[in-house]
C-alpha cells in the first residue's frame, strides 16, 4: 500500500532551497501580518460587512446607516469607530453632520473581489 504524498514529503523532503536564502521573499514581517489579520478580523463581522457594503455604494451619515442596517445609531457608531481604527472607513464633517465613506479604493477593491469570489464558488 502506498503512503499518502504528505507522509512521503515528511520523510524525504529536503526543500527546494536547502540553505533557505532564496526563501526570504516568502516571509512576511510580524507587523504586517498583525495588520493584515486585523483587517480580516474587521471583515469577520456581518454588521461591519453590511456597513462596508452600504458605504461602497455611497457616502452616508450615521443616521442613514442606522436606517439601512435597521440598528440603533449608537451601535452603528461603535462599529464605525472600529472600522475607522483599522482604516477601512474615513469620516468627513459637514456642519454638524458626519459623513462616512470607504477609506480608499483599496478597501473597495478588496470588498469587490471578495464578493466576486463568493459568487464564483
């Protein structure tokens, strides 16, 4: 009986680069890994995903977001504060009203590609 490929690799694999120097480009620094994990953590909450989706359509104030999400303004504000801290959304003040939008096109693109991936599956 043949062993699974994973078992064979464990026994005989010497790696593709025995000295490992050519593998340096495959390493991610710790700070970047933590920041990326935080970004994905932010996307791991359905309420925040709904906020990001709404803001990908247009700039909105807290009141409008609370109507769209059918949630209280304080709960929406709490989620917006979290999203601002991880630089997914930004705010713009106009008089007494604060409008929120996605921080930049990178956020919109990450979100768009994630939606496309889900539809593709």
